[in-house]
C-alpha cells in the first residue's frame, strides 16, 4: 500500500495531525499561524512533517495536487455558544478558505472538525452551502457529532465532524463505530501523575474522580486564561475533586492538604485529551494550556482517519 498523504490547516498543537499519523497518513504540509503551536509541531515532528507557519489565506493549494486528504480544525469562535455565533460574518470563519483549497488541491477525501454549535438550526443554511459546494466538487459527505468518550477519551467533548470522500472511494466509507468498552475515569487516567510529587491524598482523590471529565475548554487569545472553563464547567470539575480556577505548575506535593481539591497541570490535561506524555508543548503555561484545550483529541482523529484510510485503500 502506498503511503497516504494529507495537507492539514489550522493544525494547532497537532492533536488531529497525530491521530491522522497513527491512522497511516503522512503530512505533506501542516499549516498553523500561531508561533507557539508551530514550535510545538517542530519539537515533536519537525523532522517528519512539512510545517508552515503562515496564514491559511497565503497557502496555494495547487502545489499539493497529489495529496489524498485535506484536513483541518477550522476556528470555532464563529459557531461556539461561548462566543457571539456570528457564523460567516465572523472574520475568523475559515470555511471559505478551506473550500478554496479543496477546489485547488482536489484531494480524494476531506476531514474538517468544529464545535457542536455548528450543528445548531441557525446554521442550517450555512451548512447546506458548504455541503453543496463539496457536492459540486464531487464529494459524498457525512456531517455528524463525534463524542470523544466513544473512542476511549476520558472526556465528554462532542465535536461536529465533516467527512467528504470522492467517488469511487465514497462507497467504501463507514463511520467508525464506538469502542465496546467505556472510557477510563479521570481518576484512573491521572492517578499516577497526582501521586508523582508525593501527595498523600492522591489515592483517595483518584477513587473520588470516578467519572469522565467535562469538556476541556482552551479559550482564545482574546478570552480565556489557564483555567478549566466557565462556572458550569468548574462546578463539574469540583464534583470530581478538581479545582478548576487555574492550572498548576506541578502536581501536589507532600504538604498539599489531604481532601483539598488540587489543580491539574498542563500534562494532566493533555493526557485527558489523549496526547501521549512524550508530546512536548511550547510556550508559557497559558499558551501551552490553550494549545491543549483547543486540540482535536488524537484518538478521535485516529478513529475517523482510519475509516477514511480504509475507504481510500479498499
């Protein structure tokens, strides 16, 4: 089987890219405008991926005409319930740029992900326009919610995922089935990290944190700092024994009070997103946490990417 290739825009810290790599895709280009996120990509895959630090609007897709897959996590603020939901009126809406590049590249498959807010009725017309354009370009499409917890991620995190596949490969596509086993709990996933600095309350904490996490919220450069989200999200974290008002520099130590809710570290949140511990994030704490919180969980990208790869390879 020849190697499958992908061009990915809005690559961020590499969550989708890592999952696609695990599904068998090699990155002909990973495009990202944020300097810290680009440094993260270089630290982890600089020798293997072509990393382009630039605005997507400056990318000429005609140089990638032999690529199999076009992918991206286009910015969510135009459709997020936490924002103003301006849709196509928002300058951060990059669906038009994605469609331009798809028309220039003519890949065999497309994978785009966004927040569940894009599924709202107010965006029906917008979604229809996107699907109509993809149909004009010869793609059969699937657009549905994917729940991260269905693919082993210990977190709710619903994302609206669009898959488009050209004929004749479209007939072989099947949406990935959820795993038969439920995802692990927050306590099970983070027990060793919570105990790593000698906190005597780690074992009891892990037993209490016996559910999956609420959706991790990364925030944007304009809004959101290093914390675990708005009031409702922080209340859900509190039920798990986690202080969501900030991100810790290190795990709780021997002097941290037993029974007091600890804060999570960037590494802990990254593990809840499905990143391997070996993945290094660049930048200061706020920048690193934002990259983690805004990522597409690698296990979800791997599941969808594997289904696309299966269709493309028969």
